[in-house]
């Protein structure tokens, strides 16, 4: 074993291996900076280039890309409030507020150093447990995985904001939308309205970008300023690193969580950051700063997100069972270069396994160092007036969303989820709770169905289920205590605010959010009606969710309709007052109409032609730029998108014009 470990070290430090490793890291940096693409897209793009490569050098490129994407996707999460991938969504909650108040450097330094720590910790765990992890992983069946999804849902209380009822309701919306499409037990189609696109369910990339990215873009456009007002962002790098040292035990606990969750097939990076974020809130006494720029809210998800890659490699290497979507593509890459995952990885191929371990550690070192060097310059984009940045971000988001299924309906879904996100942000329905429900819905239903099929309802008495159930109850207890403390702390502020508010303002705020709550209630009512049209196995999950949520959303609706409001309309009181008192501020949906116009234009004229028209119109009308600057910016985005799609072999949306006329590349 020691001989294999040292031989792997010698292989991993050769010049050729390091060269390919750095190449994979470079590609991972480029992929990670673009929101919505993530590891699955990056690995998929790399696979065609692996044909004929020597196995260890091909592994170097694969590991380099896998390791750095959870680090580089932090850029957009912190600087723009746009999740770089499904694994960096929780980082937005505190990283973006830090950037808005001029602490982008500190947030990025804390994120990258935490990512480095988590990545190396994951590599160490992979080293130590590669021989003993097999019985542990095999002990987790469908029943235990179902309980783990319940543990994930228990974080909703922590992420519920100022109203636990709204938090539960938002989670219910996510669970319902996550159930759209075929039932895992019977294949029956639910809530699809006969639409072929909905039959496969809504893609996570589209939902993540819509629920977080579009509302933040619209909010910043309405404020008509840069993300950060600070002119100097080159400070705070050492402070961010010292934050990690100060909160080292939090980072260690979250790294352990990342390894455990990453090693369990079916959970992976889409939920581990939320679990670690919830853990950080639950185990902290001074919780009031979370969600408003607390550096601990950056350290927790980033350390777990990178550590989970080491954990995810354990079932991938030992059993050929991918722990996440990116690991599924990585598994395909291993088979492509002639390496068969399975028990042989800890016997005859142990040297290859340890080469992967060393490559993972080195890739995290190179990736974190590269991000730290780049971030001083990248962070300066937060001082650019947002009216100039917004069209670039909207274009990239639409491009990333389209890559989910390569269907124009991806853009329609993006706008629909974005509208929901705008309204949830406006009326203080917590979007993180919604996303947790959406992410866990499919797995939760599948695991429940399998557990009942295999063990009946006796699965509830299994030792692993009881242990995880106890942890879930503890989590709920801390969540309830946190929500209670939060409500008490807000009560005095609300009383003072209501003394100064006029009745017309209160009435103006009340009616729109009452209508929104009524729409949520009717959505659950329709979900229950739709479930009753299905068989028992196809409807038991959605019917149960809708029945419970009808009670919860009904309670919210009753409180709003009767004027019994015990929480503020929005976290940001100044923004709320702008909506109702300042007639000079653009209306809530004004900028959403621009995005809708871009999507309609894509249906008619294709992507590049539509982007050209969108850029010219937006920059002249909203950003008030000169004709020369407008032409330069428009030309740059067209050349960039055409080059990106060509180099990365990615499709651009085609419209009716391309169907009727054979246009040359890149218009056709």
C-alpha cells in the first residue's frame, strides 16, 4: 500500500502529468466562471479530447477540471448574486451582500481558502477511507437515503427568513415543481398540461438561474448603480484568509459533512451546500447577520462543496456508482480511457487510485491559487455601472439555461421561474427554502417508493433510519428556536416601523402579497386535483405535499387577508418604500418585460440576431451609452458568444428565421 502511495506521488509530480493537470484546471476555471454550466458541462466537453490519451494524463485533466469548478464558480455567486453552479447557490446568500457593501475581496479570499481547505480534506478522506468505506456505503439503502432527504428539508426552518409559514410554503412550491413530469414509481405524467418539455421535469440549472439570478439582476437594475460603491476592492484578502483560521472548526465540520454527503449516491453537490449552511446557522449564537453578509455563510458552503468531490469519488471508484451528475460523466471518462471502476481500484489498480488522490490535492492547490491571483482584477467588475453589465449577464444566463436541454422552452421556463423568483423576493417568501424543496423532491419520492417496496413501512424501525431521524429532530429543534428568536428580535422593529408607516402604504403593500398568496394556495389546490387523477403510487407523494401545503398556505393567506401581518414585506425596507412611494422608480416587472422580449425574439430570429438587437436597444435606451460604445459592446458580445459556442461545441438557440432560410454561420 505504501509502495503504491509513493509510486502515485512520483507519477503525479512528473512534468507531463502536471502540465495536463494545469490544463484541466485552466479549462475548469473558464467553465466555472460562466454561471449555470458547472462540472457536467465541463466534463462533457472534455471527453471527446481524451481518445487515445495515456490513462494517467487523461485522469490528470479530468481531476483538474473536477477539482477547480467548485472553486471558480464562486466568482459569479459572490460578485453578481448569480449561482455559478448548483453547488454554489448557498454562497450567494452572504457572499453577494458582502460584495455589495465593498467586501468582495474578503468574501472571495474566504471562499477560495475554504475551498482549498475542503478540497485537500476531501483528498485526505479519500486516501484514508478508500479501503474501509465499502461497508459504510453499502449500509445506506433507500430508507436511509430517504431520511437524509428529510434531514435536508429540516434546514428549511433555518432558511425560512422572518416567517416560518412562508418558508414552509416556499419549500412546498419547490417540492411540487420538482415533482412535475413522470412519477418514478409508475411513469405517469403529472402537471405537464400535455407539454412534452415538462414531461422530463424542470432542469435544475434553469430553476437555479431563474430563482436567484434574474431577481438580483432586476433589483440591481432598478437601483441604477454598481453592485458595490467601493472604489478600491484590492483590500481584505488577508482578512478573508484569517476568517477561515478564526472559524476553522466550522470549516472542519462542514468539510466532514461534504465528504459524507458526497459519498452518498443521489445527493451530491446540489444539496450539500444547503446542509452545511443550515448547520452553520444552527450552531451559531449570533444568527442575525446570516443572509446579510456574514463571512461564516461563505466559509461553510465553500468548504463542504469542495470536500464533497473527494467523498463523491469513493462510490465512483469502488462501485462504479456516481455520487453526483459530474461524477457520472467522470465515470464515463474513466471507462473511455480504459479504466474500469470497481473493487480492482483498491487491489490491482491501487496505484491509479492514489494517483487520483494526489491529483485531486494538487489540483485544489493550483486552482485556489489561480483564483486568488485572478480575483483582484475580477472583483473590480462590481464597480461597473450595472446598466452596462446587465445585458452581458442576461445574455450569458440565457445561453447557460439553453444548454440544459437545448430546447427553446428552457428560456420560457427561465422567464417563468424568474417571475416567480421576483415575486418571492418582493413578498419575502424565502427562495433558498424553495430551492431545497425542488432539489430534494425527485430523490425523496424515489427513495420513499423504494423503501416501501423493499421493506414496507417497517423501514421506519431500521437502526440507520432511527439515527438519522434523531438528527433530523435535533435539527428541527434548533431551527424552531432560531425562527422563534428571529421573530422576537423583529417584533420590536416592526412595531416601530408601523408607527411611522402610513395606512395607505400598508394597504398598498397588503393587496399584492395577498393576491400572490392566493395564487400559491390555488397552485396547491390544482396539484391535489391533479394527484387525485393518478394511481396511488403515482400520487401519494404529490397528494401528501399538496394536502399539507394547502393548510400552511391557507394560514398565510388568512393572516394577510385579515391584516395580521407579523413580518416585514421585504428584508430591505428601503426597497419596499421605493416600490410604493417613489413614482420615478421603474415598476416591478419593467425589466422582466425586456427579458421576455429577448426570449420572444429568440423564437423568431435566433439567438445572435436577437442579442444584437437587445444590446443595441438596451444600451441606447436604458444605459444611455454613445453610439460608438454601443457598437463596441454589441460587437464584443456577438464575437464572444459565437466563439464560445464554436470552441466548446455548444448550440445557440435557432428561431423560425433559421428554419425558413439557410443562414451562414454563426447566424444559422
